[in-house]
C-alpha cells in the first residue's frame, strides 16, 4: 500500500500537442494559399465593367490568356479539343453553366470565335467575367 503522504501525480502535458497543432495549421495555411496562387499560365488581366452581377451558380471556367492559349479549368486545350473537354468538365461538375474569362488585350474577334464555338455546341448559358471599375 501507498503511504498516505505519497500523492499520485497524474496529468497530461499538452504543451507539445498545442505546438504540433499550431505548426500543422500554419503549414496547411501556407500550402493552401500557395496552391491557390500557383496556377501557371493564368495571369489574365480581365476587362473592367461598371455593372457586374455576382454569380453564385457554379460552372466550368474557360480561360484565354494574353497569348491566346485556351484552358478549361486548369487543363490547356486546343480549339479542336475545346468542346469535348468542356462537356467532360460539365458532366464532372454536374453544371450547365460556363464562365469565359479572357485577357483584356486579346483581339475581340478571337473571343467571339471561341464564344461562337461554345454556342454552336449547344451551350447557351455562358457568362463573361470582368472586374468592377473602381469608384473614386
């Protein structure tokens, strides 16, 4: 038997657990932010508009960069593969909405050509992305 003066010391030191948790949280935050900003080939300067309506419906994103390269979501595609790839992503997301973002320095005719191909394929719910003009 134990002596009446001997006390059982039972506790959990959570200092190291807290240190590990905070360290992991910081690592995941940095990894998430880095992943969000590391989309190669997506430096698109969008045109500005005085009227913008926020879009809440999820859709497939088509990007045309300043060099005229076409991306569906993050996959680079040629004009020939555009519609097939677009339908693949629409089926994957379960959405019939498409958003088109193009660099503001691209020729207007090139954007209309891509938009025409999308509409000819029977996809009519297409939104054009822009940024808000800053009010002074």
